[in-house]
C-alpha cells in the first residue's frame, strides 16, 4: 500500500487552522513557522517515512502523534498540533473514523484513565504527555487505539 505523506503546504495549512481556532477559544498558539522547534518537527515528519521502524500507517500515525505531543517542540499548541497532524495524515491516506468503534474505545479509555470525553484525542495527547510509561509502550497503546478507531475509507 502506497502511503502519502504530509507536505510543507499541508503543514502550513494545519498551522493556520490551529492559529485561527485558537483565536476563537482564547487559547494562544505560536507562529509555528518561526519557532526553533520547527527543525525537530520536520525531523519527525521525515522519520515516519522509515518503513523499518514504522511499517504501517498506524505505527507512523502513533509515532507522529506522540513525538509532537511529548516532544514539546513549540512554546504552546503541541497537543493540538499532534492531534491535527495525526488526523490530517490518516485522512490524506483515506482513513476515516468508525463512529461506533470510536465511541466504544473512548468510553473504555475514559473509564480506565479518568479523562474527559470532550475532545477525546486532545485528552489522549494530554494523557501521553503526563504518562510515566516509556515511549514504545505509549506508541503501542496509541497505535492500538488508532487501529480500533480508524478504518480505510473508499
């Protein structure tokens, strides 16, 4: 299966969307394009192309999500950027949320980890950032959630 990767133009669009949404919710977001973390962010985006380490779409998505959320490359908005980048990557590759499965997964995770159901993926990023689990263990947890929640679309 050929995987399509996020390009510079799409990332610029993601940055702009987060910044615009942040204005509506009085939650600041940096000008990502001008922060020092951009170099580390670009590195993550290149590393997900390594099939030996990330052999499938969900491994790549989990790595992208966790690296951005936990890497804290930017002064603010890292979790929002992690969620938006992961969603964009999966959507770009024709994956969509299976609502029925997503509801079940979210309800179980919320019960087990005492997090809010509102903005589930944002709270999942928050959980990952605060977790004491090692990166590979978290990556497996996130990958399993993504496999349960997303399905290949048409």
